[in-house]
C-alpha cells in the first residue's frame, strides 16, 4: 500500500485546460460506469463541505442506511477519503481497485495516468458501487463544473458557501466562482444553498432557474434561530414554512456549523418529501447530536484547538467560535498554509484577537514559507520557525494557563500536529 500511495501522490495536478471531464467519462466507461449504479448527494462550496457531509452521514446512518462518503483532503491516510458508515476503505480494497484502474490506463492510455484526484475519484466510484451502498455523499475537490466528481446526476445538490479562493482556476469574483461551483446543478435536481453573498447567490439562482432545479436557500426558504452555546454542545431551532424543529442539539462548535447542519436537514427533508428516503425526525436529531468532524474546531486537553481554516471566511468562523467557547481566554495562534491561499486577510483577522501569532511551514512543495507569512502580520508578538514541530512545542511550552493554543491555516498542517499529539499521549 505504501508504494501505491507514494506513486499516486507523484501524479500531476488536474489539467484545467483539458476538455472538460472527457478522460473521466472515458475511463468510467471502461470500468462499466460504476457511478451510474449509485444514488448520490453532490456537495460543492468553499467551506463547510466536509461538516455538511458528516451531518448527512450521521442522520442517514441513524435511519438504517448504508452510507458512502467521499471527502477531501485526508488527515492521516488517503483511505479516509472514502468511507462506508464511517469506516475507511481497507488497504486491500484500495489496492484492488487501483490495480484494476492501472491495467486500463496501461492498455488504453499507454500508462499516462490522470491526476491524483481523478485516480482517487475513480477508485471511490468502483468501491461504492461494488459495496452496493444505499446512498453516496460526494464532495467536490475543486470548483464544481470541471471537477472530477461532476460526472454524476445526483438526487440532490448542495452548495455550502462561496469564498474568493483558487482564483487562478475559478475566477477572481464571487460571480465567477459561484458559476463554477453551481456547475454541479443538474436539470430538475433540487439544490440546497447556504451562500450569503448576494452576487454569488444571484448567479446560483439564475443557473438553477435555467436547469429548472428547485432551489432552497438559507435565510429565505429555511432559517435557524434561538441559538444556545455551551462548552460542549449548542442548540438551535430549524424552521421552514411548514416545519419547526426546536432544541436541535449539535456537537460541532460554532454558528457556521449550525448553518452547515441546516443545509443537511433541508436536504434530508427534501429527499423525504420526494419519497427518496425514509427517515424519522428522531433520526435527524440523533444524527446531528453525534456528528463531528476531525480537524474542525477539534478540542484537545489543555485548551488546544485544531482547525483547518484555510481562507478568510474559515478564519472568521474560527474566531467567532473561539469567542463563544473560550470568551475569557487569550488566543495564541500557530499558523501554516499553502502558497495559493488568502493569507493577508486571514492573518489580519487573527491580528485583531491574538495574544501572539507564530508562523511556520509544512513539508510540502507548495507550502508558503514562514518568513513570507510573518511579514504580513502586524501583531506585536509575532514570530516564525521553519520547523513546524519546533513552533508548536515552543508555543505549548511558553503558554500561560489561561491561553488557548490554536493550530490553523491548513488541514495538511493540523494533520501533522494531530498525529504528534496522539503520539505524545496528550
């Protein structure tokens, strides 16, 4: 398995200039179109995809369904990207489907492999189809219109949020990025939308209308209210024109997670109304109460928080959650990120609330150098270390008892920190 994963990590990035999805469709045809055997919910958006997928999975599992989930990135092992009822694909299964795919690539394409994400997506479709799951929750990798997952016609689509990210590929305005994300909308397929930006929302509405796709919008067709936050749980009321659900409990922290949960509830209720699924209100409640998502405001002992916020919208949500969960604490941030992210705005948000910010870098070719990050900060107590482990150890050693240490900037970064914390037995 190690040789396999080492190989696929060397594969080229997706060629966004290539004819859209042609290779994916060709290879899927050679595999006898496993994706056509699946019932799916397709999820796109800048932030909140993974949390929304996890909320959906827990609700459907509590209703007795066998649920596949395809998410990215992974924290520790590539197997985590495809799970059934929360259990990752085994090494043996992953290798089986990879070897099957490799034979086709060798015979039909002279061994010219597609991208890493396309390979993983092709493995996922085979795995889910062979396991005969009841429903698959499919998260896009980047954008939507040209994403490797956009070969499906789902039961329902979800667009979580829109941020200015990946502008080299998706465009540099909210409207352009919304157009790419909304490329997952299919004719007549309902779409649930959590987007608040008016420019982006106008584009999504227009594209949904063009596809005659029913559109359910947060703040218009469904709302959340009566939000109560405690240390380890929050409660809220969910409401549509016909339904009111009070005192819904959610383990995932932060107001943004309530929004994500409301998208998942709306999707479940829409599919229940159509007769596509059978699920009780109690399964909805129990599912949300048990939903959690590693690396998203993940709390460790001694006031350590891991959060994969990778853009300014995610950073704003992180800070809002910190203020609610730890209102009287000081915040010491440790930040590392990839080079293609919105550093300046994220750092400015942290500068406003941080007692200190320590910048570092992760061991990836596309990591942003720590010395380039630190100059973007105006915080009086800023520092940087090129070695991420040294940065984390230093901050933990020097912190005061009332300080919260916040590890953030990239899921790739917190994956390494998380593994180190586990090894240290913290």
